[in-house]
C-alpha cells in the first residue's frame, strides 16, 4: 500500500518524507503523530534514523507493527559502500519498540540467498515465509546489441514514433519527480516515456507500461527481474523487456556470472534463466507444476519451461 492507496481507504496517514524541519507544518505533524492521530506512518530508513528519529521514539508504545516494503534493499543496499546504508540499520528499531511488535517484510523478488540475508539483518526468528515464483507469462525477453557512441541511431525508432504521434519531450527537473510518477502511473496520463535510473518505481504502482528498455545489464538476474516488474501488470496485454548491450558491458566487477550467461546466451529460453534462481529456493512452496511449451524470448525457440499454478 502506498500513500495514495491509504487515502482511498479512508485511513489517516502521515508521510514523514513530505515534512521538512523548515516547514511550518513540521511541528504540528510531529505532535499529531505523537498523539496517535494517524493509522499509518510512512517513512524511509534515512528519515527514520535522521530528522524524525525523536518523533519515532515518542511513538514507541503506539506502533503495533512495522511493514518494510522493497525489503530486498536490506540485502542489496544495506552496507557501508551502498548509497542507502540505513537499510542495514532497520533492526535497530527493535530496541525502542514494544516487545513483540512484528516485522512484516515485503518484496516482489527474493532468492533463497537474499531471503537469508533479510532474515539475518532484521533479526527475524522463526518467521513465517509466504513465497511465490515471480513468473510473469506476459513478458517477452530479448537482447539487442547497440553502438554506445551512436545513441541517436539506437533510439531512432522511438524518436520516429514520438514524432509520428506528435508528442513532445522535455527535460524534467528532479524536484518534480513526484509529478512525473503521478502522470506515468495513470493509464491515460500524458507521460508515457520515462528515461530513468533503476530506482524509479520503488513504492509506485505503475500501470499501463508495456515496454522496458535497459541500456546495459544490471548486476544480477534477480535485480533485472525486479526492474522489469514495472511492466506487464496487466495480464491481458503482451509486454516486452529489451536489454540493450554493447561491447564491454559485462566487464563490470558487479556483473554476476549468471547475468553474463544471460547476455551471451543464444540457445536457452531467457525466461527460464531468469526464474531458475527462484526455483532453486530450498523453501519454495508446495505448488502443482506442469510443463508448457511456449516461445517467450528472442531466441525464437520452443522450450520446456515450468509454469507454476497456485
């Protein structure tokens, strides 16, 4: 649930990300939160251990549960070298919450190795795990080689398409990021093409997006599967995840062997490569499986790929 969905449900909420110390409403919102006037408090690890730490401390006896969305960031971003190291500190909340306050960790993708890190770093003991395989059947995966020194040619198809539909394009200042997100999340919104980093879409319910272009590979397969999850949310329409590669794009020290294999691969179904790390999970749920023949990638082969039916 995000902030807009909370409003639609009629819940009282406060978003600490919208409150700054130099704003007049800062003191009022903090006092209201301390008095327990909100059903939900939205915050980020940075705000939690920064400007709003004192406010959270006043809520110690009022917080009934902690929901951590995009919890895979605990494993992916929670270290001293990462750009969001405060994710690694979330377990500190246990020291000032009332005993027994549950932690609910949510994420769309998490391999067995990632889940182990999350459980360890959040100090979760004897936790219950609800696991499904992130297997979207309506996304077609492909890889295309481009020249990084000639981006105009590489994206000429997109330029021509925008021109033919008489659509304008403009640069957007970072301060209007929320406006862009709102416009892009609307199926009939005016923002239909967004150039962004992989951070776009965290905590945002993107609807009506059917094409994801990656310029160069992400570090590992589960990261890529998480990122392309921004598209294909409507099961009645085919979506496309296209990875644009170029010479030397897999030389980075963070590129895993599995990711390199995905880029080089020309004879194995890409879909099966992506979901294989999740099928190897030791704690995967008991599900009926069947084998279905289908073509879902640019290798243009008919392969046996497991389909999971809950």
